[in-house]
């Protein structure tokens, strides 16, 4: 069973009910550049991992919220 993570209001506003954000949308939410998120994806060494859909990266809103709350996403 998934653990309910509180989503900060600013992140919720950007997400607008979606489960995934693009790299361009996710990077400012975690105070990183898009390049940093691409590196996390490429090297698979970041605190969160993206979902790959047809060659594009999607970042889970729940993972971003957990990161912002100081938790380690599963």
C-alpha cells in the first residue's frame, strides 16, 4: 500500500491534479536545474527516479513531494 505524502501547495498548483510532471516543470519545484534532473536520470544516482514514457521523462508528484518534505521516496 502506498504511503500518503503531503503535497506542498506550490507543487499541487503546478501539478494541477496530474501524477507526473515534465522535467521542465519539476526542476524549479525542487530548486534544481533541468540539467541536474537529466543527470539524475542518466546516471541513475539521484534521490528520485523518473518514469520513462516513449523516450520522455516524467517525475512523480509524490516523489517530488517526499523529496521536498525531507523523506526518501520508495
